[in-house]
């Protein structure tokens, strides 16, 4: 099999990080998607000062990659330098057989960043494609205190097992479930419908309480 050149790897990394090109924004496709309510729980975790990697788990097509890109946009909006944010889709054949350490090296070459000392946000999407990912991730978390790592994976059960076994004290697990009915209404800006139902149910419950416990006559 033909060896993938360093130039091709660096080019791929640059393509996956469009906010480096001066626009400071994620792709239009991701910008047009409305953030899930779970974003408000996820975002503070990846910014936490505790030295831990966030492991984002969930079934395929549940929105993990979109959630990551919305987090990247939020970081950019807060003033984090674009070159300090790196996203890598580990399932790309370009990165096949590469360690996290080597990917950091290529990222440093791509942007001229000293990843060993600079404050960096590193996102590793579909990390289950990296053999022994939990060992690699724990190693870089221990080595680079200046880097905040976020990894995602679709094999939730297997990731959870390995995270618990190898990442104790180093990983924070975050499970993104399939779309809930409330979120469906949220994406359609129809949450008021659910609020109306809850109000009606509350009123009915009050009426039942009055029927079961009628007010006593005052003598």
C-alpha cells in the first residue's frame, strides 16, 4: 500500500479546520444546524480546568460531530485563536495507523503551533478507529497539561468499557442520546406546544384534587 506523504496529511488537517483560513467560522453546513439542548451541558465540560479528556459517546448519526463543531464555533466566538483549535476525523484513511502524538506533530507543522506549550483545544472524532485509543489518550492527557482533549466515538458500549477501565480519573464520559421528542419540538421552535400540554395537565390535576378533597363547610 502506498505510504501517505506528510504533505497530504498536513493538507487533510488544514481542510478539516476551515476556521484557520481567516473567516473564523465552522462550515456553513454546521452553522445552519440548530444546536441540541445538550450543548449547554457539553460545552462547560470541555472548558473545565480539571485535567481530563471529555469522551463523547452515542450511536451513529446522533449528532456528535455537529455538537463538536458547535462547540468549536462557541470557542471562536469567545475569542479563542483559530489556530489553537484542531479538529481531526480519526476515521479518515489519511490518519490510518497514526498515533495521537504523531497527529499532534502534524498539526504543529500545519499551523506552526508549539503544541507542547500552547493552550490548545484538540478534538478527535470517531476515535474508536485508533487502535488502543484509550491508552494513547490517557498518555497525552498526562503528558500535555496545556491541551484540552475531546474525543468522540460511535461504539458507545465498547468506549464506555475502555473509558472506565483505562481512563479512571482522566476521562469524563458524556453520552449523547438519540433525539428526544422535546428536542424535536425545540428544533422546530414548537416547545410552546409541550408547555401548553403541561399547563393543561397541571390544571386537570388541580381539579381532581378539589374533587377528591372538597372544602369543608365552615360552621
